[in-house]
C-alpha cells in the first residue's frame, strides 16, 4: 500500500503576509464590527491594507479560533519594501489571539509559523 501526499502552497494576501491557518484551509470566519468600532473577519479577500480588517481571523496554538490585531501583526512581521531587500525577521515570536471584542486574549499565535 502506498500513500501519496500532495502539498499545496498557501495563498498570500496582497500585503505579502501569509494567511493565518484557518484562511489557508478555507474556513469561514465570523465578521463584523465590535463595540470598540474595530472590524473583524478574514483577510482572505483583502486586496490592500485599506480593506484588511482591524482584527484578522487566526487560529491560536491551543486551537482556539480568534483574531490577531492587524497593527500588531504588521509591526511584528513586516513585509519587505522591495524585491531586492531580504525578508525581514519577525520582531516577536508570539502575538495574542483575541476574541472579536479585541480585548479578551484566548491564546497566542506563532508569528514564525
């Protein structure tokens, strides 16, 4: 008996960051606006930083579904500014994963994954 495993490359959004795990696997995240006025949801269909939600759907290392704060992700894992520039090293290893309220931490996301 033989088994063949075919890997698909993970899609990437327009801003060059890899999708959080649930987007790469095609799961649909809840979306909306929380009480603090922050948008939350998937950035799977974002074509620019302007239409990326404030809180981006992600799966924490503990398996909890939640959201990364876009501003924290951009600061922690900057995209290269040109094709000649090497890919920058993330500035932190872990980011908090929040509930859609943007306050309650439910786990952590491995920035280097």
